[in-house]
């Protein structure tokens, strides 16, 4: 497919693009600016975006981004773009943009996109509820997004004009639209809105906590706020000395779909309907733990999920007592029998095994390590892993050798390979 490289003279340097000098290494992350218009009457949305894209650590002859498979692309353009191809059939639909010359390491380029797409599962008409985000790829996403965080400035419009909009970013309502901006470099632009959403807030003790729900009484918003507060008290003591978390928005979906879970972003999480049971503390603590455990990519996802799960279990041990913790651990030990080694596990190759690996076997191995090290040394290990921004298992084991000993690190690696 041939690319429109220059549109109405808006892109500078198109005639001499091959000799253009690379821009200097940027001092800021990638940035996405633009607008999205959601029309629930037709079940569609349209977007006009400028993606100030920063290349990775090595040269990039082709820019690859994931985008919703149903997207109809009207414009893909940049100063050195030549053509593009959109593979809609792959597991993660991939837009490949060819360049006249490779991007240098950390070079910045402005990519322009104009497209429209169906809302599909992002729109729940029964509850007049829209949820757009990373999971439905409504905006262009780098395949290794956890290591390619970005900032954003987005104008959001919708025919649901009386809605309350909540996001992982900062939201400001104007007369005709919303302005959503990032508060920190992130991996998502999550947009949740409905005319039925109500906000229940708690700002005591230096916290800024909010529950967004279409039915706060049914969702027991005060109890959820208490779970968030108690979890944060523990997590900030354990992990938050350098990076405390005090502002949190929790969204409760007005429906529950089998197989569809929640997710966490920085200071923000979405949870499914019908979780208001004794397990809520566990769920809330897990999602809040992702404020610190969200550095690894897809192939090393156990570093995100198993560490968040075990940190949540430590919170339960502190808040609910060791008997509750021990019962959870016995259950995980039984459920992790027969699972393959954690080291080298690829969730893309075996997606059905991923829940058992991440939420059962991973925490069991971490519990074995805590038992060997003792609680205080294990806590120092967790803090060292966060400080080192560990993204792969080999680096994790090296950090463990520094905190404990090489012998301990070797034994831990053996467990990961069993």
C-alpha cells in the first residue's frame, strides 16, 4: 500500500527527506497528541493523532505498531515514511511503516494517523458504558510497550455528552469535550465513560482515592476505599519510600464477562463486577502492587504478575493474619504441581498455562525464597529489584546475588528452571 508522505504541505522537508540529518537524542519519552470522537449511535470511533515516536536502543528501518484490527486507515504519514502494511490477521494486528532511512537509536519522528474503527466490545449498550484502552488497541501501541512508555494530550468527544469520564490520566471537562493528559509516562490511554458513572471519594490522611461506579451502593464503594487505603498503607511502607502511591482511581465495570479480568495502570485500576467478596482485599492489593511491578515485557511477564501477586499476599499476611496467608499458599502449591519451569516460559506460546505460572507457581517460588532469606532480607531484595528497574530474569538473579549471596542466587535459578 502506497503511503501519503506529505499531506497539504503540512509536513516539512518532504522533498529532501533522504539527506535530512537525524534529530538529536531526545530528553523526553514518546508523546501522543490528538483527538478521538466516540459515536455510540453507530458503534464507532474516529481518531486524528500525532505520535512523536522515539526509536529504541537500536536502529529501526521499519516502525512497527499494534492497532485494532478493524481500523480503517485514511492517513499514515511522516517526513521519511515511504509505505505501510497493515497485518490484521496476526495475534496482535501490526502496522509496519517503511522509512526512507532507518531511525537512529533514540531518534524522534512525528507520525500522523487518521483512522476510524468499530467500538466492538468497548461499548456496552446495556449500561451505556464505554471502555477504550490498551486491551482493545484503540491507539497505536509499540509491541514492547512496557519499555516504551509515553506521555499524551488527548481531546475526547462523544455523543454521550452528559457522561462522567475517568482515565489513568488527568481529566478536565470543557463545555463540549474532555481534555485528558498524562500525569507521568505510561503504557496506556484508558478512557472510561458513561452517563451513569458516579464518583465516591476519600481524601483523608494525605490520600486522594476515588471509586468510579455505575452503582456505588451495590459495589460497596466504602469497603473498596477501605481496602485501597489499607493496602496502600502496607505497600508504601514496603516499596514506596522513593515512589509512594497516594492518588488512586478504581473503576468497577457494570458487568462481568467470563474470562475477562481487570488491569492496572499507574495509580489506576479497573475491576470486574461481582468481586465484592472477601477476596476484594487480595484483588485490590495485587492491582495496586503494579505501581511498582510493571517493568518487564511480555516474555518476562512473571516479573510483573508473580511479584505483584506475592506482594499482595504479603499485604494479606500483614492485614488479615498468617492463617489466611498460609491457606492461600497451600492452595497455590497444590495448583502449581506439574507446571513447566518459570525460566524461559513464553506466555504467547502457551497462553492457557500463563495464569498458573504467574499467579500460582511464581508466588510459590518467591515464598520459598522468602523462607530461605528471612522476611527482612527478602524485603531488601524486593526494594533492590525495584530500584534496579529489573526487566529480565537474569538481571533479577544478579540482584539477588548482590543482596544475599551467589549461592542463594544459584539455588533460586535452579528452582526457576525446575
